[in-house]
């Protein structure tokens, strides 16, 4: 009972802290790691390989919680497909190490960032390696077959290996195009070296029902990355004055928690997923353009376990979202006396599918 109380207090602390922050980021499923929920046992393998793919589409514009109902011809449509390949080394006494290499193929179809609203729609793309991550984990209690619950802490580093200045062609009109950095929503990285913090936990209510929690916060101390937010256009004096002419390098958080129902080879899960960007970073400056807010999703999933391989699929459906005013708009509001707020893009669902190999 003491272990359960400790776990619930930890979960409550992180949920309250992160949910009051506030957007549209998507983090891949981190895998099962050293503990496999399908058979309630710690892995005896020395190495694991987790290959996780994700598809996400955003086409709706929000301010606060209100859909702006942008006309279809003027919507910015973002499609993102990524694959995370994570190799894990499992060590003694509950220690483990992860090295993650992400690959992404993204696109953004729009009119306003090309010729302007009402002009022909064009598409920009990005493809390549994202920000590589290295994380060290430790279970607080030494893993054993008799445990009903445990908490794992993780600490790591995110390297700025993804091209945050990735360029593609923007069309000023039908005959003139210019090479410029793509929108941050499809860039391959944010340009910052970040500190990864994680808390993962489980608790067994019975042999078939278990509780899980995954909590992730990325600390990005870098203020902004210097990439223009106006593509080929010249920023206005007000944008320069408020810092809205360049992209921010924001902190990011993700929370997942719910229940697993375990059968012999199949596990079903039902939980919630909350992910977003805070208005202010924990450390460093928070200047530049960002879209603070969060997406809250209902996340069902299924895992099929074989002898040394597990297949899994999760389909989070967004049930609530909130886009907040960003720091540059807040400064512009203070300067002009007129309330300003940009829109944030959102979709309705995501799809995660992956496979875990015990090597």
C-alpha cells in the first residue's frame, strides 16, 4: 500500500504541474523498456530494439478552445510521418540506457505563406534525421519477479542534430519562387540542446489489470534559434520589437497514464495523453514565436506479444485542446493596447504503430 500511495502522489504532482502549463507537439510512444506490461515481468534480455512509427495530421485552427473554422481553401494542412529507432542496453540493478534516432518526412500545404490568402496553394516538405536523444534510466526498487509496482527515473540529453533551418521553395506568385526555411511545424529539429527528464511507473492491481504512467519533460534552455517566422517576407517593426520575427526553442512535456488489461498474449490499454508547450521555459529565455497550449487525448492501444517480439498500436483521439497567447503576442498587446493572438494548428487523432525486439 505504501508503494501505491507513493506512486499516486508522484503521478498527481506531475499531472498538476504539466497541465497548468499549456501545445501542439507530438512525442512518439517510448516503448515498454525494461518492464513488459504484457506478462508483468522484467526483461532478461541484454539488448532491445524499439521501432516506433507515428502519423499525425493537423488542419484545424484554434484560439484558446475555439475552432476558428478557417475556410477550407485557406487552411494550413500539416502531415507528419516519423520513425523512432531506439536501442536499449539493459544493465544490472535496474539501470538501462537508451539511444534514439528519429527520422521524419513532413509536409505543409498552405496559401498564406506563399502568395497570400486566396492565392494558389503550394506545399513545402522536409525529410531527414531529427534530434537524437540519449537517456539513462534507473528503477527506484531493484527489479524482482514479486514486485507489484515500481517507479523509474530517467535523465538524458537531446542533441540539436535535426535541421532546424531546413529550406524549401516558397511561391511569391506563379512565376517566382524563393528558397527559405520551412515553418517550424515541419522543421526536423528546434536548434536547442535539451535536458530530458522522465518518470515511468506501474502498479499491478491483479494478474490481469495494471496501472501505467509515463511522464516526460524536455528542458530547452536556448532562447530562440534565429530562424525567421516570416519566410521570404520582411518582418514588421512590431514583430522585431516583440521577438515574433524568430522561432522560440520551447520546453515540451508529455503525460500518459491509464490501465492495461492483460491476456496471455494480448494486452489492451485505455488511458489519457496530454502533451504541450508551456508559456515560459523552466530555464533560459522564452522569447520568439511559440504556440503554448496542450492537446488532451483519449488513448486506446493494443499489444500483441510473441516470444521475443511485441507488436503494438495506439490511436490517441483528441478530446480537448487549448491554444494560449504566446509571449511575443503578449508583448505586442502591451505595446499597442490591442489584444493579439495567433492561431495554433490541431488535428483530431494520431496513429502510433511499432515493434519491440528482444535481442
